[in-house]
C-alpha cells in the first residue's frame, strides 16, 4: 500500500496479509490500511518506508 500524504511525502507499507483500502481510496489519520502478515523473508511483521521527494527517511519520526 502506498499513501500520498501531499507535500511530496509518501509512505509505503508491505507485509500485509489483508488490505482494507483500494487504489484511489482516501484515508485519514487512524484509518486501518490492512492487517499485518508476513514479510518477503517469511518473518511476521510490517514493512514501513517514508519517502520525501523520493528519498527514504527514518520512519521513527512519524510514529507516535
């Protein structure tokens, strides 16, 4: 799942066993995007990536 936050910020989520959103769907703060599942290496979890102007950022600054 890729979320466009505007102002050239994008978040990328992978490792979802189920998605609750579809292409073009509008989401807000606290909206569930899906259910965590397995990562490509078979490990349980969720992959999160934050990008600003196409450059990766540390996602810890976005997590409360």
